[in-house]
C-alpha cells in the first residue's frame, strides 16, 4: 500500500511536505560546504543558495554574489580647471555637477534586469580663495561644509560610439535617451518610481535661486573645513568618502559626481572655490540583481 503524507523532523505536526523544525543551523548539505564546493566563499563569508532548473539547491557563482563591475583607483580627471571647479554658495543652495571620469566610456555599466547598485567612493578636493595659488588659502576661520554625492546618467547605446566633441563631457551629451527620464538623462527616481534618497536635488544652478537640472544623489556626505592662517593649514589633497545603495531598472548608466561648497553667508569674503578630483579618486560599484 502506497501512502502519501508530510514528513516532520523535530516536529510532530509538519506543515509542509518536508518540515524541519528548530532554530538556526538546522539543515546541513555537505555538498555545499567550503571543503566540497569551490563556489563556497569560505569562513567569515556567506554564500547564497540558488535553485537551478532541475530544482536542485546549488551555490551561486561569484557573479551571483554581487559582481564588482567598477573598481577604479583614479576615477576622475586629475586637474584644476573650470571643468571641476565648485564655487562657494550660501546656506541651502544647490549642488554643482562637476568633474568628468577619465575615459568615461569604460565606466558605463549595463543592468540587464532590475538591480540594487552599491556605490563606494573616496573623492579628493583642493580649496582656495579666488585663485588656485598657495598664498590665497582661505584664512577667515569660517566653517564651510563640503558636500559630495553621486548621481547617474542614463546612457543611450549610441553614445558609446559618439564622435562629438562632447564625448569627454558626459553632462553635455545630447544623444542619450531623454524619454526615459524627464531631466535630460539624469536619473531622478529609482526602480520603484520613488525619488532617490528623498530628492531630487538641484545639481546645476543659474544663480542661487533657479534650478535647471535635477538628479537623485546617493552616497551623500559632508565634511567641515576651516582655516585661520594664510601661510599654513591644509588646503589640498583633502578627501571625502561616501557609500550607499540604490535600486535601478534595466539600462546603461554612468556614475557622476556632484559637489557643494557651502557657508552660512557669502558676504564679507572673497570668491572661495573648490576643485573636485585633482588627486586619486576611488570608486567601486557592485551589483546585486533582484530576482
């Protein structure tokens, strides 16, 4: 006689075909452990288990664990030019989209499906009063805040073969797909249609009141700066770091930087400027695909 029923382990009332009761590590599959399976990441790490097309439990590959698609030790152009300058603004004013990646086309990444994008960065900056000269260090001892963040541009495939003079300046490219996002290819909303991090933020300004570009910012961070001496005190090779996650829909993307040099009041002192990215700037981007 053949009978069908539910099997319980550590329980007399199984609720599924196979029901294993108990807390914590109550199921062991030796074929998935570190000694027997090369895909197991080993002690101190965790490895995701997947179900293959046959219904077997298998370990994910390294790619399944969250591929590191960008790992740059020098992401931005090393320069002090109008391309990467940030002018001081008063309290509450907008960010400046600034600093282009070196050979930006190599940093375009593609999401085949919706994914959680992890961003980690350490960005350099120099700060001066009016001109990039060592004897023009800011010395008024007023507290300023350097805000940094990363936003994304949606890239149209045609951009990768672009021959226009704007290819080295991603914020100026006009061939990206404007139908995907309303702010000329800058990503404002995440894959769920929500504004990223409660934004959007103004990233290009005309004066201090009018905003003509908006984007969602991730990895937002701020660092205070103050100096009281014209002849000493740090003014270059400063750094700000940030880390964050955002859920993005399929498409091609490029990560770009925005920065704000903020002071409570701009009155009574010269035109203070910050140059973003003149040193080594590290950027790492990792993907976690959403099933």
